[in-house]
C-alpha cells in the first residue's frame, strides 16, 4: 500500500470512529434524561396528595358551627340551664274584667281578671290599682308582702279582694263603682259597677290564682 493511500485510510478510520463516539454520547445523554424524567415526581401525584387535605378542610367547615344563637340565647334564664319565653306584660285592655260581692270577712268585692281570647300576658308582682270616686282614692295593701306574677292565658283567672271600708266609724262616702287597672300609669283603666258601697280607708290584696286566697282581712 502506498503512503498516500495509507494516510487516507487512517484519516477515514479516525472520522468514522469520531462519529461513532459522538453517537454513543448522544445515546447516553438521552438515556440519562429519560431516567431522570422517570425518577422525578410528576405534577399529577402532587395534586393528588394535596386533594385529601383540601377535602378534609371542606368537611370540617361543613360540620363546625352549625345552629344559631337565637334558639340558645332567647328567653329568661331560669338558673337550671333552661330558658323560658318572656311574655308581655298585661295592660288593662288585654283583660276581661268582672267582679262580685262576697260576704266573708265582713263583706268585700272580689275582682277577677282573665286574658282576652288569643292573648297571653303577665300580671306583674305588684298590687292591683283600685281607685274610688272622683277624687281617686286608692286602696292600700291588705298584705304585708308583694305577691308573685301570674301569666294569664285561656281559662286562667287572677283574683284580688277589695275591702272598701276598714274603719268602724260611720263616716265614708257611698259609691256604686270602682276603677281598676294593672298599674298606675296604665292608659286604659276600667270602671266596674259593684252596687252601693261605703268607702273609707279601702284595702286590696295581691293577685292570686285561688279566690279563697284573695280575702282581704284587716
């Protein structure tokens, strides 16, 4: 083989070997990249891992804080963990009034109060207001302590006893009606005809739910 042909053959062999080496390097890089891609975590699993916590948060917000404050906070606290509805106070125009004469304890007038149909109201724990004549003479208390409030509704009746004359003298004024109301500032007092009575230092009991408890003893 001549020197020129030998040189050409060696150059050609070197070029072919270089190309093969470059091809091998590229194949290795591709394999490395593929392996790295396979070994790295994908975006989809990351999202899947986050979804349980998101779901749990949603479920927690659905089951927390249910209910309203209105049901728990309304009404008056009875002291035993329960709450009772607070009723409206009775006005004289919420009540059907009546009266009758009784003979016990020397004679007195029994005043009766019932709520009008469809009304529920509370008589305060205070003395009924009973007045006599044009001068507005008021009956004083027949009992030493104030009674309890009474809720009027349906057939419930409250009773108060009025003794128009507590003195033994012959004085006094003769009247045939009394004026009654729930409180002194009630705008709708009611006049009840009671027949002819003599009034002097009158007294009245508290409200009671039993008529025999409303006898106005001196």
